[in-house]
């Protein structure tokens, strides 16, 4: 039947949806963008599902489809991304300044949230291919060889994109007050 749902597709999505959304969120930087990315990816995977499932590693195929969809969006929108705020403007108040973090031993949750916001904005500012390498390396915990296979490029390209991304992140990281 041409219009019927492929066997196991619904179960796969139910089991992997949170992980797919988490990866997509790190790539896109927004919940809506993540949902759109996952939906667009699943629309592409659905007609091929029986063959993908039969091949034995649907996670690798779906991950690659997710990355390819994300990278193709760059071509569609021209790669123009506008950050909602200046990355350097987000900084946690320092102890002794009367801010919310006046007690450094208190383990204020706000500091952790602000740190994550800074990292998120720094990663979002990377070019999409570098962002994909960083997300796959540190969020998905893939090896350089696995990233190269996912992105359909050489290990050397992964290494150079990774090095460029880290150099950019180091350069843009707000300096710690001393």
C-alpha cells in the first residue's frame, strides 16, 4: 500500500524524538527551529523508512538526514542569522557588586543559566558547518570518523572545521574579570 505508514516508524520516533529535538535545538538555537528541523527531516526519512530500518542503523541515517537538512537551510536562507543580543552583554553579576551572585559559595543557579546562554549564543554564531562539527563532537559525542561519515566529508575537513570553530569560540569568549 503506497500511503500506509512504514512498519516501526512511529515506534522509532516515539523512542528518539527527545534526542532528535535536543540535537536540533543545539543546532538551531530555538525550540521552534528544532521542531521545524526534526519535522522536515522526518518528512524526508518517512518514504525510505523500510529500507533504512532494514539496513540496521537507522540512528546514523536519521542523524545524517538531520544534519543535511540543517546544512541545506543555509543555502535556502543565505546563512543570515541575527543574534538577539550582543554575546558580550550577557554576563553574570560578580561577587561584591551587589548583584544576585553576592555569595560566591551559594552556587547561584542564575550563573549557570547565564553561562549556558553565553555558550549557546557563541555556538549559534558559528558558521553552520562548524556548528555541526561542534555539536556532533561535544553534544552527540561522535568521533572524527563518525562526523566525517555523517557530513560526507574527509576526516581532515572535520579536523579543520573543528579547529576553526574552537579558535572562533576562544576569540569570542568574554574575558573573565580578574
